[in-house]
C-alpha cells in the first residue's frame, strides 16, 4: 500500500511531520553536507506551476556515497523503471497513448503561432495530461477539459509537421476529430475510476483494466469461480493482478501482461535492464529476487510473483532497493488489477546513522525520561525504521508520488515473511521546500525566527522524526492487567500514542545529551523545532481542515493537543505568548527550558494514561485540547494561506543518470544530474521510452 497523506498540499516549510509504524507523514529530510548552503540556495525546488499543480525537484545525496557497482545498479534499475512508463498510460485509459502522442507531436511539430493564448492553454493542458499520465485528473480521477478552442486544436493538428500517431490510412483531419471527441466530450468516459455505490464500477470506469463491455458482475463471477476452483488455501494467488479481462464472442478471457502477451514490447525492455541489474546485484538474495522478477515478467505466472515477493522482502541487507511491477490496485474499482510502477531507492545513510546512535543509547533516554519510574522499561530496544531516498520514480509513482510505501500487498506474505515499510525522505523534504519561503515568512514572528528555521529546520525535523520513531514509540511499559492501548483507550489510542512519541522527541530536543552524542551542533536546533511545533500545532496545520470541520486525523489532534496544553499550563509564566501584529496572530516562546519541562510533564501524564489505561483522562486530553478548532483562528489561517497561492498537488521531475563508457563500452562512471524543465523531461521520455503501440 502507498501512503499519500500530503496530496492536499505540501506546505510545511519548517514544520515537524512525524511518522509512525507505518511511515505516514514522515519528514526525514536528507542532510546535504554542511557548508553546502550556497549550492543549496541556487537549487530551485519548484521550477513550474500550472492549474492546481506544482512541479518539484528532489535531490539524491546518498547517490554520491555509492561505489561504482552500486551506481550501475541504480542506473539499470532506473532504466527498467522508465521502460514501463507507457504501460500506466494505457492502463489508465485506452486512448491515452494516442492522445499523448498527438499532443507531443504538436509540441514539436506545430508551425503556427506559439505566442497565442490558445497555445498557452494548449501547453497547460498537455502538462496536465503528462502529470496525470492521461486525461483524467491524477487525484479526483475526473476527466479535465482543455481551455483551448476546438478550432485551434484542429488547426494545430493540420499545421503540425512530423510525427503524429496516425492509424493506417488515417488523415490528419480524421485524427484531429477523433482526439477532440475524446478530450472535449464531457459525457463519455468521464471517470477514470468510478466508485459510486449505484454504479457498475467496472463498466462505468473509463480505465483500461477491462474490455469495453465487461460488467462488474462478469468480473466478479470470473474471478470468484477462479478462486473457488483453487480452493481455500493459506497462500492465495492474487488472481487478475496482471491482466486485462476482455470479452470475445461472449467468452471472457485474460490478456496477460507479459513478455509474449499484452505490453510485451515494454516488458521486453524492462527484462533487459533487470537482467543487467541482476549482474551487479549487491548480494545473492537480491540477485535471486531480480531473477524471479524476470521469470515473472516472462511467464506472467502469479505464483512466481508470490515467490518473487518472498525473495524481495527477505532481502533486507542491500543499500539499494526497488519496487518494480504491477503493484497497487487503487486504479481498479474492484481492486483486482494492479498498475505498473517503479521506485528505485537508496538507503538514507545519514538518517540511518542518526537512528543507530539513538538506538544504541535507547536505555539512557528511557532512564532519563520524565515519565514515572514504574512506567520505565528496564530493557528498552529502539524501534527500527527505514528512510530511503527515491532515486527514480516511474509509472503510477510518477510524477505524482507516495511519500511512504509498505509492501508487499499480499496479506499472507506479510504475515509469514514480513513486509518492508519505507519513508521517502528526500521526497518529503522536497515537498517541504517547494512552497518556498512563503509559509515561513507569513507565520514566523520575525526575521530571526525565519533565519533560524532556514538554517536548522532540516536537521531539526530529521532528528525529531528519528527520535519519535526509534525511542518515542519504544519507550514506556503498560501495567500488568491493563489491556492493549486499543482496548483500554479506544479511539483515542492513536492520537495519544503519537503525542507520546512526539513528546519524547520534544523533551530531548533541548537536551545537551543530543549535542554530546554528536546528533546536533547546538541547542539552536531544539529551539527551531520548538518554534516550528507550536507554530504548526496552533496555526499552520489548520489549513488542512475544511471550514466548519473539527480535527480528525490522529497526528493533527496530538499536535494541537500538545501545543494548546503547554501554552495553557505555562500561561502564568508566559512560557509561550500569543502576539498579535497587524491583525495577525503569532506565537513567541519566551523560555525554552521551561517549555521543555512542560513537555516532560505532559509526557509523564500521557505515559501514565497509557500505562494505567485511564480512558477518561485520555479522552479529556484529546477532546479538550486536540479536537476542536478555534473558528476565528482557523478563518485567519485559511485566508493567510490562500494569499500565498500554493498549489494543492505536487509532482516530481526525476534526476537523470549519465554514464561514461570506456573503449569496450563498459561503464566507468555514473553521474547524477538534476533537470529542471518538466516539459523537456516529458519529451525526452516520449522519445526514449515509447515502447508500446498507439492502441493496445
Ligand atoms: Zn508515530
């Protein structure tokens, strides 16, 4: 499954987003080498913006730490990833590839006026299609309409020299009409995925996972009887995962996505690169998994897919990992069919090192915590947590991407062989930078706070998350006879648990111990995090709430709860003060050490609630501090954010890997570069990775 919490905005410059067992909302920015600040300033995180979208770039600092063999592995896996790119287009909608190639033909070959408003709108539409891998919105799944005229479009096709996806004997005029019918008609194929309860969710979804006339009932009966024939087994096959279900002469059959089947031309390329990757694998287990993946792409056998997943999940030692295949089933309303995707991953060496230090010292943190002695663990072990850097994304994971992934999806494999859960640290960080300085400048009290955040927030957020995960969730014990937190604390359990983990991190972020351990250079980092935490809990996170709604999400509840509680308890000493300036609200921390003590106090109380299973006290904390939204403040925040004009959705330009070859054609070096032009990357991909016919 993918974790996608930030779809509605990436707005969190300088805020803490912490993750949990599942890597929700993780913010583990990678550290760029200290002293790199000049270079960092020149890096434009978000070079393009159109419609409701912004284009973001991400960096892969860990790539530089790889040896040549590993760099080759990244390169081969990236090529494999991109080779399947056309597949997702065809999966999303049967006309997508033809539409895209028509648009791309016009982009390169149009001989008319490129200064007109129609042309500008044409480019916006084309970029939206690229972004969504098709003509349906990547998130809402609704067909979006072009803002140029039909006349313009027809003339553009006629005025285009060079390659257009003409079918045999087709004229440009006929092509233009066909494409206009597809993209302008508001009544046909409106929804890519239709989940409406009164709809035939197979027939009325425009995606291409089923032939044109296949109904929901047919699909259910087809796969129902397949499952039944196989009996009730402990290792059920994911029937339907890698095929299109079609009806021919009244009979249903599957067109399997494999080497000599549907999408075979793209799959052949994927196999070619996976074979090369296997040759430079980091260890035997990884090579074995890659071999099985090639076998699966060759045969289309779903039993082999399971074998592959078991081999893949067992490979836990490699620095480089990858997702490649037909993975997630969100694109099929019935959830049988999986979309093609690939993510190439490099271990975040810096985050991993910090976590190791914390893990090694977990007992010290437990012993010195503010919680009551009787709730401390005598032998505490750090929770392991994995942060990676995405090195390439393709298919359903690009340009729009998840920020965390937990695989494999087959429940029985997860149960018996485990699963891998990763947070895409560099993607999360790139999101946080993409909004630019706007959010910081708007919500920080003064320039000093902005400057401190710019200097330290990356490290601060990274440390916060590491502590939240590794020592926060690991800390404390439950009294004998008290059930699990879910049993004793009910629906408040997760917000309380997230609050507890946050508080462990906050309590120590102003502790000299972290400086002594070499995890932070000074307490300035702690101050940065305290500023950001209060700012987020009281102000900025409110932008994610619809007017009139209360706070539902566990992390958001805990953040407001903590911020409000410490402000209230420290009110007499003015530990944190609300400031109003030019009609706008800000928060100023007057005493960081007193705030640390308050965090410690609340930590002790929440640990007590968990240890004793004190439902009433837990409920009161969350309900009184975490749930209700201050209506006036909410309104203020929404209007301040609206003025910043931040695009709700972000998608990414991939880095590019350039190889140097010797006289024998062997790779002697692989370099990473960071392109900054979305259009150029899309046109390059069209040129280099168009392996499928216009119509499949
Ligand atoms: Zn958590």
